[in-house]
C-alpha cells in the first residue's frame, strides 16, 4: 500500500473512533479495554507507523515526529474517555470528547494531511 493510501486510510479509521467513542458514552458501555486502546502501536496505522516500511530519512523528519506524538496523544485521550465511561462518568467523558479529544483529533488529522502533502 502506498504512503498516501496508508495516511488516507488512517484518517478515515481515526474518524471512526469518534463515532465509536460517542456510542460508548451514549450506551454507558466501554466495550474495549482502555489499557489496550491507549497503545498507539495496536491499531493498523500504529503498526505501519512503527513498522519497517517507512524509510529512516522520513522518520527523521518533523512531520513524522509530529504525527507519532499526536497519534500517541490521540490513543491516550481515547483511553481516558473509555475510563470515564467504565466508571459511569458520562459528563466527564462528554467534556473530554468536546475538548481535548476534539483538539487532538483535529490536530492529528491536520498533521497527517500535512505529512501526506509534503511527501509529494
């Protein structure tokens, strides 16, 4: 799969997280383990990001570094949302989704799009 395809697929997949987390909040059920969700190398994008197909020269760039950090932050924040859900703290989960999660998600999507544009 091409670099552009990986990024495009990751943007779409991470967009689905919002729907999935919203459903967890609305249903009051965290159907995933927050510890597993917090891992940024467990999703398909994280596996690619840390895999061997990205050249070292790309890994040394600021775009890669930015995406790695924001991707890790994204997973940490998603895990926090699920922890709130698991503890019945709907208001806190809602607030996190509207604030920190929305910011990190937007920043990650922007960073991935910037990285993709820079690769051309």
